[in-house]
């Protein structure tokens, strides 16, 4: 599966903006001061944006697991040489 460059990071930043806005709104509705709600929103934005960029990095590394070496069955001639 291939993604265009920075697609996951872009959606991660969009999600971070949405979560930060929801956090700001919830903090304000709970009676928190504006500076505390803003600090909380920035904290959530940084965490979710970092997760988005980390997911982008993991998906674009191109990790390919090494194939297992083929299991070679014992040769009948080698066992009967003695």
C-alpha cells in the first residue's frame, strides 16, 4: 500500500487541530481560565501532531523483513557416506 508523501502527517495535523479545538472548548466550558485552556490545547496539539509525524515516518521507512533462509533437508547421500 502506498501513500502520497506526507498524507498521514497531514491528517495527523488536522486531527491535532481538531483535538486541540475540542480540548479548548471543553476546558472553557468547564470554567477554566483562557490561558489554562490554551495551554492544555497546545499540549494536546503537540502530542497528536507528533503521533501523526511518527506514523508517517514508520510508514515511509520501507521496512522489509528479511526472508527466512530456506530450510535445507538433509541429503541422503551425505548421511550414508560413512
